[in-house]
């Protein structure tokens, strides 16, 4: 994408970086970048060593509890006899 940079382009980039960050900040930036790369490489190498399978459980798992759905009982209605009302 960028092609190969010549030594003039690299010097120009270095001068611009020195102007932006200053000479005192460059070693700190390099140290932080080095630590980041080192940490990344370490995590990539350790990713293969990590066992992600769950440990077997000694007790069998309880079956999931099922909730029974109940329906409301219809109101108790007694037939009304003629002339008499239900109390």
C-alpha cells in the first residue's frame, strides 16, 4: 500500500515525529510500544495453553424445573330453582 520508503522519506518522518513529540518523549513511546508488543506475543502464545473445557462435575445435574400453568376454576354456579334464590 505504501510501497518502500527511501531514506529521505524516513528522515522526514523522523523529523516530524521529533517536532510533534519532542526528544524526551520518544524513549517513553518506544518503551510503551515494546511492552505492548511483548504482551501481545505472550498472550498469543498462552492462548494455545489455556484449557477452556469445563471441568466434569462429580454430582449429576438436577433436571430443569418445569413450571406448571394453572387455569382459574370457573365460578361455582348452581342452578336457580324457580321462586328460590341460591344463598
